[in-house]
């Protein structure tokens, strides 16, 4: 059988989604989201979406580009996904090699890739020169049948709002997101300093549900938030939960998540997912308190391009 790698085409969106949903069922993935991510990519990212065809059928995909938001130049990413029924035919390796050649031409020196923590996936990465780095967990909560806490009485000066309440001016959410992102554990740290780029790629993302995004406001200013991403059907995912530095340790992230999960259940979503860096103890503790259970683990792998 012949495997061929090429660039993504708009007509590939449904096939891309099928592969990613099979390989990574813990993510929220839709055809609209795939096309949007490519169309809205920042020019400095040099993003490419690659697909691998086997006898005309798309069996594996990869997203790759430069970590342009990192203050350290030369960092890049490549995340290949192969349909579980089509592994072992060389598609993943060919995608990775094509991506590395692209990244090298764009000046990348270090490539990071998330790898599911299974013997076969780790062996695939290590065989190609990638060394394990930090870990992260995917967690799942049964929204349909599991218990959820009730909203507590709000202290004086504390309000709960939705992301939709900021439709006319989302800058306060951008500023809170930038501060929380700067403190998030990562081997490719990001600095959010471009409001227009954030509007285009985050605020207007088709998976971001403004109504289910919960925002805690203290004395009129954004203090904490949970960004909700959904597939419009049954899956809900906490895209990011963060609290600004001045209000950490007050339980506001838990308040935001409680509100968002209750909204999601009321809207008919049945499966809630989230992701946590393995070293982010406070957020893991919050999610375990809600009843989230780890359903998969990824290990970030890194390779220096020679």
C-alpha cells in the first residue's frame, strides 16, 4: 500500500475530524474548527496542516508550526495523529519527517510533540530521536449522570457573568487570559501580547461557547474565568481556567468551573473533558474535587534539529 503526504485542503475537514476523534477522543474537534484554525493562523506561526493518504484515504494527520508566542525563538511543534486502525503503515513517520523539514526551513531548532503515554507511542517518538519531557493528563467528567456542586452564595463584590456579557468589549478577558497563560507550566511558555490576534484566533474561535464561558468579576474587574469549548452536540471541554494573581487562593477558579459546568449540563452536554499539566497541582486538585477522572496521559517529547 502506498502512503502519500500532502497539505490539507478544505475538503479534507471531515476526514481530518474523523481521524482526530478516533485517535484523541478527549478533544473537542469539528470540521469547522479545523478549517478555522488554519485560516486564522498568525503569519509568524508558519502553520501547516498535513494529511497522509493510504490508497486515497486519509489515515493520519499532523499540525505543525513555530511557537511564535514563545519569548524564546527557534521553538516549534508537530503533533501527528494516526487512526488507531491504520497504525504501523508508515503514515505517522512520514508526516513527522515532512513536518521537520518544513520547520527546519523556517528556522526552527527545537521541535516539541505531544505523545500519548502508551508503549507503542513512546517507542515511535524515541525511535525518531525524541526524548520525553513533561506530562499532562486528560480528565473526564460524566455530566449526564454525575453529581455537580451547587453554586455557593456569592461574597460581597463578587459577580458571575458569562463570556457573552463581554461581547462589546472582551479586552478584560484578554488581559486575564494573558496573565494566567504567562504563569501556566509549560516548556514552550507563551506571552499573549497581541489583542487583535487573540480576538481573531481565540475569541472568535467556532468552538468557544461564549454563553457557557463563565467569568468571575470582583469589584467590577475580571478575576477568574473558565473558557468553554464545545462541539455543539454532546462534548464540552474546559479550554482554559485561570485566575489573575491578585485573586488566587480564594476559590474563584472553582466558582467559575462550577457555574460553567452547571450551564453546560443545562444546555444538554453529557461529557466534560479538561486537560492539566501533571505539575499543576492546584488545578488537578480542583478537577478531582469536581469528580473528574484521568482518562489518558500525554508526554511532551522534544528533539533538537541538527
